[in-house]
C-alpha cells in the first residue's frame, strides 16, 4: 500500500514539475511571419523587424520573419503544419484560401481607402497613347500571382486582344517602373492609388522618386484597372483562434502608434487595418475564375 502511495505521489510530483515546462514550450512555438516577395531585403531589415519585435512584445509569441522567393512559394507556405501569417497580395490570399484553408482577418487601409488599383504605364513620348499601341511591344509584370501587377492589367490586354512581343516578370513594382523609365521595356503593370490632396504621388512610381525625381513626368499612367480589395492579413489554418486573435489585435494596436504607422507606410504603403472577411474577395474570385470554398 505504501509503495502504491509512493508511486502516486511521484506521479503527481512529475506532473506538477513537467506541466509548466510543457506550457512554456507551447508558448515558445515558432510562428512564421511571411512578407510578400515584392518587399526588399533593406525594407525587411528596417521595417519588418520592428513589426516582429512589436508583435513579440505584445503577444509573448516567438516570431520568425521570412520572404519567400515567389508569390507561388508564399501560397505554399500556408500548407505547412507550422502556423504562419502574412500581409500578402489579394490574389495570393484567394489561392491560399482555396488550396490550404487560409483565412483573412484584416484588410489594409491605404490613404483612407480599403481598395486600390492596378495600372498600365509607359514612357512619355514613346508613341504609346492607347492600349492598342502595346500590340507587338515589350511588357513588364511583377509576378503571375500579383493582383495589381499582373492579373487585372493582363485582363485589360486580353479584353483588347493585345499580345506583347515580349513579357518580363520583374518581381517588384518599383523594378517594373524602373524598367519602363530606363526604356528596357515599352510598358509595364504596377499598383496604383490616387494622388494625395496636394498632388503627392501614391502609386508605384513613388517608390523610385528619390532616385528619379522626374519619374512622374517620364512614366505616365496609360490606364487604370477596376478597384481591387486591399492587401489582406492572412492566417494559416494551423492557428488556434486565440493565438490568431492576439496577433491581429496587436497589429491593429501597431497601426495606431506613430512609429507603427511610419513603418507600415514604408513597408506596404499601409496606414492601418480594418476588419475583413472572406466574402470581401468574391469580386476578385470572379476575375480569377475561382469558385468560393
């Protein structure tokens, strides 16, 4: 009888001793925070690490940053067993939701709006005055899973039966603008937001204005696309609801603080977040030809 009591007592001691360790281990499980491939390494070092540190401090979670090599690879990350979240392109979200059950929780605000546009750009004085003039010319896109830098602009070309002579994928929006500015391609596709109240540049051309101050005059908008729902903040299905809530509440808090606003603006041109649901992206699904789950 005494031996039985001793065994039971030992078992209780082991449970009490190991339980805190198990709890600590669970709280320290690494959560992956992926940035879109359009984000440069310099931006990640300067801005993304600030976001990571802020979220870790607010939530007590351990977060690891990553920039996948392509939009397709970013979508595939949401099929991994490890929990991950990302501020990603709208088209990438639709695919991540369809393939892996990813869920949107927030949507970016940009210049007070929760939608943005794509644009087709060309160099001023190039002789390209209408969409029809791109026929037989070279065209730069960002990535095939970019909404504003590929899907919507390409739809405009397809509707007008335009076939470029050469297509280049530049990966980043600023690189598309740079290629058009330097005459390496005849036209390109990148994101667009209307100018500010004082005429300040809010579209992709603004990303290279420090290097090319005359970019607004040299690179012009040929046409804009239909509105696109802003970048979603997406969580993999590996997340439990409470942990996801901690993170998106912390992201909202980040967007209310001055430094947080500056960092979000620098990294994504974003100034805050609003609540979002999967149905917000149904109009995009129609363009993509994707059936909702």
